[in-house]
């Protein structure tokens, strides 16, 4: 935990006290509530889905549309899309106004809930949201009550369906919420506004730091695979720390060390081919030959969380597509050029539609994986690929990719250096992400504690 987070939690815990007296709420997830509070079903304090665009709306009506994917449980509305009524999806119908809170009724596990603050007049949200409008409750307090963990967990628990769980808006109206007095509600919401703003500020700073570290990582890889090791590392490896440079002949690569060569990738390979292209759904099984897909490819590594398996007879039928340890597999569609090296434990596996390449024995596959995933590699595949919604690449594009090739021993020194340095940066990023997760947890706990009356924030000075 960071020092800032630890100080924040400790100081808050010390100054928050419980209410003088409590009573049973009768709701398991809510527990006891302050003695003077009420507990009522949401529908007695708010209305749901009051307004919608009629089908007679002018086809030229311009809207700012919010879909489920445009709402984050911590940041609120993060994305809108400008649409005309005539071409907008049929779900673009719910009218909202300031003070409302939108609550996702589909894919409820996403916890897409957001307050509506200072909206444009033409803000329209998906019918996949329930628009909750306060009637007998302060809007800001209600918004926090609807984002309180117990309330959200209840929505998720009442959802029906496996792949696309959903809940009726009327069902949400039956869920109880705690209700302090009308005069106390703004005290709680104002307190949470201040405290969550502090936490959100810390999270934002941590995210900026992560972005800078990732930029540093990317720049380090891009420079090293085209210019070689930095001087001190080169000196340690017994290489010239300041090799003379020469033009590569390609603007997107720039100058390279004089002793490097620029060659088409295919000249360094024994094979460049595409993986299995036929449907394999009839051959999937629990035990069998591993089938690597694009979803398993991450820059320079395999994600083995969800590796499919195929029947041995199907693998034998496609044995020419068998992967060897050290082969490179490259994504063709969506994130083209993303490349990983097949580790020894996945030798004998096969791949689905990926570009697979086997290098000549002298070459270091991990060097070329770093190169493919570098900024220069990404730029090449974007330039040469085709498609509008998604960029696609082909085997010839991979074959003809110009690569800056150092001698094989230097390739291995570069890989050893990048493995250490990128791991160090990745470890720093992971630690910061852990702090962010803790901050989010604390934020959620604070909202729950204040909204359900577990802490008394009246008179708290922040």
C-alpha cells in the first residue's frame, strides 16, 4: 500500500464514529441502520423510466447517445456517440435529466451505474439502462445509494440469464434503500463528494504514472531493437558502446548501427505460413492438442488462461501446421502484428489462422518478437494492412517486412537486456495497479459505510 493511501485510510478511520444508536433493518445485506433512519423500497422514493423518445421523433433529431460500454462504475459516463434518430439503434430511446441515475439492467455484472450531472439537452441512453429519477430523496444521496455495493450485488443476484444476465427495471424498484432524514442526505452526499474526489485524484495520478512507465517501456524496446544496447549495457556485453550509424533506407526505422543489415523477414525464416483456417468446433475436446488463437497472443508472451484443445485426429490431419518451440505466432486481424514466441511446453501445439514462422537456426526468435511488437513493427503493419473496422495483414506482408538485423550473438544480448528491463518496469506497473485496486476498494467501502449509516459523518471536517 502506498504511503498516501495508508495515511488516508488511517486518518479517516480514526475520525469517523458510529451513530449513537442502531436498529435492525430487516435486510440481511444492509444490517443495522441508525435508529432514526428509515428503510424503504426504491420505488417509494424514485420513479423509473419516466421518459422515452417516441417513434414519431423527427428522423433528423441529433442525440448524444450513451450505451452500456460507455459507462464505468468508477468514472461514470466515459463515452458518448453523436447519432441521428433515423440511423440510431432502436435501443437509443431513454431520456434523462440532471439528477437522474442510470442503472444497467443488462450485463449487470458490469455494474454500469452513473449519475447524470449537467447533461446536454439531447443526452439519450440505452434502453439497457433503468433511468432512476428521485422524487422523495435528494438526488446526490440517491446516486450514491444506487452505487452502494450491497444494492448493486442485489441487482446482480436478481439477474436472470448466463451469457447475458438481465433484470427488469420494476425489479430494481423493489430493492430497499436506507433513508436518513431529508436534511441529513446532502450532508452525506457532500461528504462523499469530497472524499471520493480525493481518492479519484490519487487514482488519476497513479494512472498517469502507469502511462509514463508504459511509454518508457515502449520507447526502450523501440530504440534497442533498431539502435542496439545503450552504451553501458553494450560495454558490459563486450560490444561497441558507440557503433557508427548508417541510414536504414526506411523512414519508419531510421538510422541503424553500421554492422547491422536490413533484410526482408522471409530471408531469415525456414517457413512463414498461416495456421489452420478450417472450422475446428467439431474437434474441440477437454484433453488433446493445444490450439493457440489470437486471444491467447500478448506482446512477447502467450496467455494460457483459455487455451482450447482439439482432438488428436484433427491435429494429425493438420500436422503441417504444427508449432515448434521457438516459433513465432503473429495475429492477423484486430491487433495485427502482435507476436509471441511458442515456449517449450507448447511445442506440438497448433494455431488457428495466425501467421506462424520458423526462423533459421542462428536467429533469436525473441529478438524478432520484440521487433514485431515495437512501435516500428506496429507502424509497419498498420501501413501495410487493410480494412476499415479492423486492420488485417497477410502472410506476404509478414514475409516482406523489412527488419533491421544485428548479428545473432547481439540479438541474444539485446533480448537478455530487454527481458530484465521490461520485467522491472512491468513489476513497477503491477505494484501501482495493486495500489489503484486498493484505492477503489477503499472508495467502495467508504460509500457503503456512509450510505448505510455505519459511520456518522455529521460535523466531519475534511
